[in-house]
């Protein structure tokens, strides 16, 4: 059995998979301030129309343009690894596979959609993109994509991550991106937050508000906003991960997958691996599909399914999703990419349907898992990815207890070479677990009182 399973470039998926076409209970529409469904035209100041068409599409398969594939060939198809050393250390009968998305130039899964979004914006005549970033993986990926495709890029980086991860900022600047700590003095949204909370660590919700404001206030109309997670078209672009993985598992002679795992902040890397397997589950396959999140930001495991804004300043439409409340400012944990108050509507609806089994883990367990991974598989993982590793270890141990051979596949969503200050804090005993207190959750949820309520309808099959 090989350690790495490769695909030839000719075997790369040539279409993205759209889960919206197959959800047993259809996704509910985004709403405007008046509580009515928004129209595509209302999104036009924020996104180019070619991406808006993907956002609202009900087509199961959407062709990947050849020009995008030509760029993706630089690292795709990404290898599928068999985690033999970890299996041996755990003495588990489970066979553990992981999709190595750290092989992209920015070192994560994020360029799968960054390249697509930059290309579609360029085709639409846009000159520059604004965005937010938490841990810095998305900001790095979009800066990389804009450099290759010929767009300007401005990134609002959550302040705590900006301070903790200076090399991420330098990566963005190397690719020509302009990185600003958020909240900043550059936008009305940023100034308002700083006036109320001058020492805030920032949040993805705040950074999104700043990036959208910077885009829509361009008097020439040459700027649009790009989002690294949450929205339907982002989930769509990431499904190339799971589509490749299915081909690779078939090549490895695996007839059945038992467990699919990915960390979940806004939902992009989890959806990228899992959605093609969710389709199998909808069609009768017996698969356990686990999105893993931090206990400090327990969106899927403790937050209600509601209509809420995707950003703090309420510039985005109301989205049907699990949300901790748009005013929620997560604690300054080191998994910055998982510090988001909401969850992708497609992931949320799949969870409501019962197709997913969400899990929340403490950061100490995750760092312990990351160290075991480093000492067995060798790779230093992003703090976000460590959550998926910890869940994988739990499932492998359970397989041993049950005496069952199981096939587990995990998305290794990125390396942690730019995140070593988090490892340093853990090794020096300065990190602590932080389960979100009930009173803080109740306080943050007050901000969504009075907003429309989505239906929690489901087929009841799972």
C-alpha cells in the first residue's frame, strides 16, 4: 500500500459539485433589511455577476474554466496520504487517509477558491479586491491569486492574528497584497468599533465589515469584495478536494468510507472535502461526517440556526445559518481561522438535516494531537487543522475499542509553519482551554433577537 496516492493532471475534476442541487430540504434565501429575499442585483456592488450566478445556482455540476485549471495545475491534484505512522502509534485497525492541501504555494486549501474568484472578477473588468483574513491563510491565498491574475488586493487582518503572525503579513506583501490590522481607522465600521472597544482583538465579523465597506465605497466601481468561506460559491470551488479524494480512494482500492472529518470555522475546507461524500450519504451511503470546531467558538454545536448577518456592521444580507450572533467577539485563541461567529448556510442546512455530526474540542487536546502528528507523520499542522487531527485520533481510538476496520479520511487543510508562536505558547504552558460561558453566549445572541427566523424543516431521514 503506497504512502501517497497521486492523480495525473489529466484526472483533475473538470467540474465543481454544488450541494444545493441535492439538499433534501432546499436552502432558504438570504434576506434584505426589509426581511424579503434579496435579488441578484442587490449583490452587484459587492460581487461580480458571474460569481453571483454561481451563488444562486441550483445546477449540480458547474464547469471549471480551462484558464483556472491551468493555474490549479501548479499544485493540483493534491496528494492523498495514508497516515501509516499515526496508525501504528495509535495501534488502530482504522486506515487513516488525509488530503494534503498544504502543497499549494500559500500552504493551504484557500487558493482553490482564491484563484477562481480572482479570475471571475478579472473577467468582469474589476481592478482590485478587498477581503478579510483571520489566521492569514485566506489573505495569503487571495494575494497570491491576485498576483498571478493581475489584480490589486487589500486585506483587513484580524488584529490578534496580525500581531501573532507577522510572517503571514509578509507573505501577503511579498505577493503584492496590502495588509491592514482590523479594526482600522480606514473605514467607518473600523472607527466605530475602536471608539467602543479600543483594545479589541478584532474578529472576522469586524474585518468583513471593513472589507465590504472599502469595496462598495469605491467611487469608480472598480473594486469588489472576495470572501474566503461561508458563501455558496466558495463551498462550490472547494469541492475539487473531495472529488479528487474519491478518485484517489478508488485508486487505493477502498470500497467504502466510514468517517469524513474537517475542521470548521466558516465551512470552506470542511465542505471542500465532505460535500461530495454528503452527496453519497444523501443517496444512501452509511458515512459519519464530522465538522470540528473550537469549544471557544461553538457555532454548530451550541449556536441556534437563525437568520443573522455575516458581519458585525450588518452590511451583509441576513443568512440562514448557525450563528453565535454578529456582535460575538471570540476569545483570542490561536486557531484564528476558526474564530467566526457564523457558519456557511450549506453546512448549516446539512447539519439541520442531520447529515453531519458536529464536534467541539478544546485547544489543548488539539495541540497535543498536532504534536503527535508532527512526531509521526512529520508535518507541522496549522492550528485550525489540529482540530481535525484530534477528531481523527478520537475516531481511530474508537475503532480500536470496537475492534473494527474503518476507513477515515481527513482534510489536512494547511501547514503551521507561519503559526509557530501558537506552538510556542502551548509548549511553554501559556495556552488554556476556554469553553464559551453560557452568559457570554446569551449576551451575544441578544443582537439577533427580533430578526426573522428560518424554518428548521428537514426530511427526517437522518
